């Protein structure tokens, strides 16, 4: 499967230090930072440092160490932001992909949203 990666996307620029971000967590293979236009009290984006377009790209082609690091980074962000089920009231994790998923930035990211009740997952017809 061919996943074309555009290294001029905004998250690639963040990873190269070309534009600023508000970092929440950095690990060997992952970076978490605050969404520039938060849609909830907690809105953090978690990205792998590797050049992956989407979650399926990452899941199919990333190495084991990257996958473990990324998964644990997501857990750590949830803990740090106080939205885990053990210490908080939950969250929603979203990863948009491609045109139908309405993905704006073509570098894999999961949105961690929380801090308030988020409503149903999809708006009718949305
Ligand atoms: P998506 O539609 O899933 O690709 O979402 C992209 C997200 O990136 C949106 O929620 C934007 O608000 C966010 N975003 C765009 N540029 C930046 C930036 N420079 N720093 C942080 N978040 C950004």
C-alpha cells in the first residue's frame, strides 16, 4: 500500500521545530501538544515522530517500539490531563483520515478531548 507523505504539512514543521507548539509530553517516538483551536477544555493532539499519514498507515508500517511508545504516550497524556476513568470522567479519542474523515493535517494525530460532556459521536448528517 502506498501512503504518500507530504513533509511540508504543519505537524512535520512542528516536529522540525520550524513552528512553535505548546508541548504536553515528548517521548522518544511521540509528541503531544495542545490543539491551536481547542474544542473542549482538554484538547490535546498526539502524533508519532515518524512520517505516517494516518492511523492505518502507522498501524500497518510502524515498528513495534514506535507503536508501544505512541500507545503509552496517549495513556500518559490522558493521565496528565486528568481524563482517565481511574481518576477522571473520561474522554473521546478521534483520529480523522482522508477526505471522508475530514482530515486537515496529513500527519497522523489523535485528538484527546475531554473536560466536559462531549455529546454524541457524530452529528446527524454531519
Ligand atoms: P484534523 O481535521 O483531524 O486533521 O485536525 C487538525 C487539527 O489540528 C485541528 O483541530 C486544528 O485546530 C489543529 N491545528 C492546526 N494547526 C495547528 C497548530 N499549528 N498547532 C496546534 N494545532 C493545530
